[in-house]
């Protein structure tokens, strides 16, 4: 057998071995991403249940006020829970963003009722959410690291050739809009509202003072 033919056969065997080794490596890495997300999903489902309990408690005290607000929150929460179970990270990010825009308004409803915020049930749910957020934050870091490694390797040469044959696609990072802030029902919400009210009062005072000066100028000109 000619050396060239032997060399070609050896090269072919090495390429085949490299292909299957890379293929198996990609399979393992993708499974690691899925496992990392599964660990997040478990806590997310707990968190969505806790958020639902807190929202329902606030809704009971709201007595029909802002009914649409709680309906929108319930829909966003269900969308997030469904997306999380299906591994749709982009869908979770979108639903989390919707909840982030609604939560401060629910917080204001809760703060308007001291009996609610002082109740043991409400306090316990808050503690649950804080603890769940911390667990999610820890697992989010691992998940995003796995996603980053996956997104890099499927673009690198020559592993991108194997990834293309596999039909591998880049994966979304978990942004965690809400879970980055443990104080979902921020105690400063009332303070922010009071600051707005103070700004309005200051504005009214400035207008009154301006009118008074204008009146004095008119009198002086006469």
C-alpha cells in the first residue's frame, strides 16, 4: 500500500474520530445547558406561586380597584411559568419584563393597606420571594456561563462545522429582570410617590410666588 494512500486513510480516520468526539462534546454541553435551566425552572415555578399568593392578597385588599392590573399580572405570571417549563428563555425574559412594569403598582396597593403589609402571611411570602431570588441569582450565573460556552463553541472553527450538521442554534441568556432585585415590593415605593407629591406642591408654591411678584410689580407700576 502506497504511503500516500496510507496517509489519506489515517487522515480520514482521524477526521472521523474528531467529528464524533466534537459531536459528543456538543451533545454534553447542550445537556449541561438544559440541566442548568431545569435547576432554575424549579425555583422559578416556586417563585411564580409565591408572587401569585402575594398578588392575590393585595387584590383582596384592593376591593376591585385596578382589576385590570391584577389580571395583567396574572397573565404575565402564567406566560412566564409556561415559557419556563418549555425552556423558552426568551419568553421568560419577556414575561419577566412585563411583571417588572406591573409589580411597583401592586406594591403601592399593598402599602396603602398597613393591615396587609403587617400580616404574618404577607411577611412570610416576602421572605419566600427573597430567598427564591437569591437561589435563582446563584443558578443564573451558572446557566449563563454554560450558555456562553455553548454559543462560543458553535461559532468556532472547526467545531462550527459539526454544529451546523447538528442544526445547533445559539441560546438566550437569562436576563432575570425581577430576580436581580430581591426587593420586588420595594419599601421605597411610597417614598417615591411622596416625592412626586412634594414636587407638585413645590411647583404650586413657585407659581403662587410668581403670581405674587407679578401682582407687586403691577402695583409698583401704578
